[in-house]
C-alpha cells in the first residue's frame, strides 16, 4: 500500500497521469477469489470497454473503482486518488450511470436534473464549470419534449436516457457506464453513441463502460479489456484483438465478372498492390477480419481451456 505522500500523486502513464491505474487488484468473498490480480490503466479522454462473461468480476471491478466497494488487495488510483479514501470533491469529478434508477417518480426530468446539478456547483473550477444546465443536459440526451413530464410516465427507453443525464449532469472527468443502452431503440442508441463521442472528443471525458452488446463495444471503445477468471486476459483495440485471434484478414473483390478471395496478414498493403496492378478493374472490394464477437468468444474459450497464457503472449507480440 502507499504512504500518505503517495496518496496525492497520480501514477504516470506514458508520461501523462493515468485517470485510472490498477495494479494487482484482488477481491475475495469468503473463500472465493473473484479477482485474482487485475492490472490495467486508462488514459485521459479514452473510451475503454470492459467485457467478460457473467461472474467474471466486471461489476466488482467497477464498484471498487467507483469507491463503493473495498478491495481485498492491490493498488488502485482513480483521478490520482485511492477511491477507498475519496472525498466529496473527488466524487464530484466522477459520474455513474447505473443499470437502473427508480427514485423520484413524481418529479419531472427538468426539476430532478436541476436539483441534482445543484450539488455539483461548489465543485466547479475555472477549467471545468459544473454542472451542466438542466436544459442543456436534457437536450444532450434527447428528452426536450418530455422535460416537464413526470418521470413515472416515461417509457423504459426514455427513463434510460434520464439515467444517462443523471450520470453526466455534474460534467464528470471520468464517467462509468454500466450497460448504458439497455432498452434503447436503434435511433436512441445511435444518438447515445454520438453523445459518448462528444463527451470524449470535446469534453475530454474519460469513459469506462461495460456492455454485453459487442457491436456497441466495437463502435464506441478506443480500447477493449476482456476480464475472465478474475484477471484481464486481453487488452487492445478491436483490430489488435482480432489480429491475435485470426492472424489474417480476407480480401474479397471482383474483376471482369469473376470473384476472388485472398487471405493476407497485411490487408492495406495487399489492397494497394491490387489497385496498382488492376486499377479501376477492381470492384466490390471488401476486407473482412474476425468480428469482436468471434474474438471475444475465442479468447474466453482459450482462458477456460487453459490457453490464456499462450493467448496473452501472442497478443503482446501482435501489439508491438
């Protein structure tokens, strides 16, 4: 564990302080080890997705980072602070979107967000004014026409949008999202994805999310962590993880009415060579690599079959 002087200094990550830094995180419930040595870091402005099968320890990990659960062992720093000792000023810098929130049914969205936002006002800084105005955050989640309607009358998807608004009203530096789009229709999901990109790109918000929607993870995340058996078994972009599993991409194209397929470890170089040789004769070009779903299932199966160490070694070689 750290000395008191270390409590006030964030860990460096590539020369810049890491927003989240976890080393040797362990969690035991009774005689059962849920987390057996979790290591990862998250840089400022990153969108990182934590994936894993049910029971892998995702919720436990997130709750420890949020400061809601005490760990059994290991070192954890979130925004430069041990979350187990984080005060109100530290908590005001984080936002949490839980899987559900069922309070305040008789309030309206506008009234609730204005009320909750008021708690963040004392923690406003010259670099990050807090909170968002109620009308501003309502517009961000697409609830303008329902702002003065009682929360009890909102649909499940509309209620989920409000959950997101509650999580971001304090303009957090770090946002935790737990299954954020459960109950969203396709249009609402797309709008939410735009919001995540806005928070990351324009507000410099760091985002750590969990989801069972692997397509969503691939669309949103800069980096993906796979948690299995109590530890991180893969860490990288969706493309890096796919390269680890599949190794080669398939390039499909047609020329002169004939279809072709070629497997290659470097699709970009092959496509450049293809066009250099045949130019406009190339049509219907498509590059296919293993999907995130294929990658995820393969890695979890490798872990369950005892091949996780080999998979981790392969990933390090591919990621270099």
